[in-house]
C-alpha cells in the first residue's frame, strides 16, 4: 500500500511540474535567439533559384527589433507580438541591384501580409488568418 501511495504521489508531482514547464514556454522566447531561414512559400516548395544571393532569413531580437536578409538586400525594422498575433515591419532596407530574381519582392510582400504565427522549436510559420504565407526553420549551427 505504501508503494502505491508513493507512486501516486510521484505521478501527481510529475504532472504538475510538466504543466509548469509548458506554461513557461512563450512564443517570444522561442522566436528570439534563432536565425529563421525561409523553407517554404504559400504552403508549397521553395524555388531557391529566385534567391541568387542566398535564402532569406529573419532574426527576432529583444525589444521588438527585427533584422534579416530578403534574398539580396538586408533589412532592419521592428516586430510586435501579442499572443500569436504578429506585426512585422522590415523597416530600412539596403538598395543593392539584384538582377531578375523576383523572390525578394515576393518575400517582402508576404512579410507585410503576416498577421499571426505559429512557432515551435523547429519551425516558424507566418499566416494571414488561416492562409499560410511562409515557413522558416532555425539555421543550423
């Protein structure tokens, strides 16, 4: 009987401690500290040939700062996160001549359309309501 009581006590403790660790995971802490590299556009595959200078990426920083690479030009702006609601402002962008690959224009346009997101340890997905715009994976370290 004492063993059964100890096992039940252990199970109760584990269930409460796992709930506590889940509640401590917040979207902001999952966003910051990663270089998020583009992995898909509009729910489909990614045509890397549209990004001749390299794949776009996002870097979320403390204080609502956002920086990244759009496929040719770098940008530095801001983001606002409220739960899963997200507003991205790429802000200032360099003005390099980049050739005909229109991937950068599409990337920047989709960034401005993002209204919400879903983030996990290994994937960030940007949405406009229910419509998937782009997904990203953490850059390999």
